[in-house]
């Protein structure tokens, strides 16, 4: 069970920090990722982080602006988003990598105004 939070409405150039709280799974063993889906577009992978070594991946579109992290003691993953752009507007989801259909949550809406 994954619950996303932290979304909101911000102006371009603003920042947000998303959280993904996990329960009912051995979070520390999972490779985790953030995904997003904009209206009329396919869901895409934004960033991911391995279970223990902190190795990360970022989509080119967010590289240098977003930072993924996790706290295995709190069973929580984060996505710090800086210098947000209107094209970052989407519903953001967290999931394991590879994705599990059983873990999709409701997501959190991020809206960036120009």
C-alpha cells in the first residue's frame, strides 16, 4: 500500500516535495520510483532509486531539477522538485520498479502555472 502526498498548485519556478508512504510491504527491499501522467499522455517514469545504495535515475526532462530520496526507517520515499515548469503538471504516483499493478495509489496532483 502506497500513499502519495505533497502535491499542489505552484507558479513556474516554484518547488514542491512529494512523499510516498509505504505500508504492508518490506519497503527497504524494494527498488522504488516516481511516475507521472499528464492529461492525454501515457504514464512515464520520472525517477527511481535503489533499495540500499542510493543509486538513482532521472528522466532527462527532470534531471538537475528533481531529487529523489528515501528513508527506509520511515518507509517513505521523497521527490524534491525545484524550478518547476508548466510541463511538469501531472498526477504523480509512486510504485516499485518494475511497477506492480497492486501498488498503484491515487497519486498526488501537481499543477504548475506559467
